C-alpha cells in the first residue's frame, strides 16, 4: 500500500511538472515579446469611416462614434438594457469591527425599476474634500472581498461558483491569481484618498450559462458583459448625488472579464472620467482580428453568455467592427490598459495594436492616448497593478 501511494505521489508530481512546463513554454503562460514598432505600423485606424473615407473633425467623429457603438452592440456585446433609474432600498453603515477591520464601509441595497436588485458596498476615506471613486466588480461576491469574509457583508443574491463560497479556497485564489484577486487593497486606496464602490455582477446576471439566460432575457440583453456595464451606470445613478464623492473623477476599473466590462461601461457612459482595464483580452482591449491568444471560438464556447450570439461568427472571418474602435469611444478621457508578460491568453500584442489604432482619435481630440503597461508575471491582480493604477490616476485626474 505504501509503495502504491509513493507511486501515485510520484506520478502526480510528474504530471504537475509537465503541466507547468507546458504552461510556461508552449501554453498560455509563455513569454510574450512585443515588437511595438511593427504593431503600431500595422494597426488599423479608428478614424477610418465605414464608407471607406476618413474622419477629420470632432463633429464627424461624433456621428461615426454612434455608428461604432451600434455596430459593437449588434456584432459583439448585444444590446445594452434600456436606461432605468436605480434607487436605494436600504443603506447600512458597517463598523470596522464587523467589516474585517476596514473603515468607512456602507452596504447599499439597490433596486432598478423592478428589473434588477443588487448589493453595493461603498468604502469612503476620511478626507475634507470629495473623493474620487473607483467603481469595480469582484469575482467571488462582496463578502469574499473583505478580510476574513465578515458576515455583516451580504453574500451574493444568486448563483456563484462553489470555490467562491468557502474561505478555505481563498489562499488558492490568491496564490494562483495574485493578492488582490478577491478584492482591492481597501486600506491603501483609503490612505490615498480614493473611495471604492464595489458590486458583484452575479446579483444581476449570474456568471453561469444556465442561469444567465433567463436573467439576460428579463433585462432585454443578450450578453452579460453589456448587462454588467449597465450595472455600472446604475451604480453611478446611486452615487451621483453623494456629496462625499467627486463627480468629475469617476473611474471604471476591471480585470479580465471585468476589464471588458469597464471598457464597455466607459464607452457607453460619459459620466465615467477614466477607464482602467487589466488583461481584458479577447472581446476587451485585444483586436478580434489579431489571431493570437484566446480565440473567438474558445471564448464564445466557454462563455457563451458573455456576448451576442453573433460574435461567434468572427472565429475565422474579420469582424465589421473591432476593439480599437471600442477604445476610441473612450477618448478624450483617461485610459489605462495593463497586461502581463506571461499572459499570452489575453493577447498583449493585440491590445497594444488596438491602442495604437485608437490613438488617432485621442490625437484629434487633443488628449493623451491610452497608456499601455506591461508587467512581469501571469494573469491576475498584483501589487504592481494597483501601483500602476494609482500612479496613472494621480497623473491624469
């Protein structure tokens, strides 16, 4: 029996070693090298008009902007749910002793015209002037974003993944995806004067295909990314009368799938003053036409509820609208795109090329183009990501 156990252990260790070798040499964690000059020279131009002409004025860009947004909703994300005013159902201050030691926490139950309900957590710093506010989603629910998962913070209202339901898995999440994968560094952000408005998008549309379908149908949406971007707008509805918050410094922040959401939220809601998207990849900041990293076929097969069903048609054919045009919709506002050198799956090269393709619009509108940050490491949220975030915001806002 001991011999069999030893053999099993040796086999498992060998299998793990082979998996790691594959991940870091041939798989999605192999090192990415960017030829920035070649990528810039080969980039599409967001000022190219659909008719074959080009845009040369801010007025003509305004018309083209509406065309691009319509095309993105038709071909990629599906329609945004119609606008509906959010209202506060219940507001509950939570002392630091019941919030994992985090000060300035409020839990806000939000209802949207009978169509959606979600819990928003607002964390405000101590400061004499209105605070800039970072709006963000989390992966495992509001409770899991706080130290020790305090029971005073509500659990998700709908389905959420089994590994997210129990704190025993939290160390594994952090080991695999970085220290801040479950929630932001609340204390650091408060010390720097930032408020955080955080929600779990699964309260509105679960990130689970069987449950996502009915939830999307009730909103008149086809894809969860569009629905979650719509929730960002509803969060701003709630926050825009709060005198403690600076309405001219509203930031949409996201990583991975939620980076896609932050980009779409910024493109569709002019109240957002800065967009920060880390490793948003396919359907986010990386060109669909740049055939590297995660494919359209893979992402629409694995996450069919994220996009319009029409997006899958572009697995092999060029799309009529691409992500450089999504990025251009954010101009002239501040835009930060972050990637990791060993995150080939998120296609940093395709993202860099999309940023270069959006640059002419920023130039025409007299604004700095998107900042592109590339760190060492793999897919996840690290101290470096938040350092880059804060340095960028201090410079641009």
